């Protein structure tokens, strides 16, 4: 089953930063400009496999053909 997650609020608040999300991809655990700090903070909060991603500076469309 495919799950879609609306990250509009994450984009608005954390542009250009690394964020760690919980397993449901709905809660920001940590955010910083340094990915290692984000990861380390998430681990210290007890999350074993946080999902990290860098929030883009601009909301742009990327697509391609397969």
C-alpha cells in the first residue's frame, strides 16, 4: 500500500535544513543544518532508525521518464 505524506508544514518551517522524522513520517524529531547533529540527536532521543532528509530551499517540481 502506498502512503502519501503531506510535508508542507515541514517545508515551510525547515527550508534548507536537515530533519529527522519518526517512523510515521509525520513528526519532526530533530532539525539542524548539520545532518550528523540531527542524526545524533534523534538517536539520543531513542529512535533507532530515524528518517533523515534535507528540506529543499525551493519547492520545485522534479520529474522524469522511466
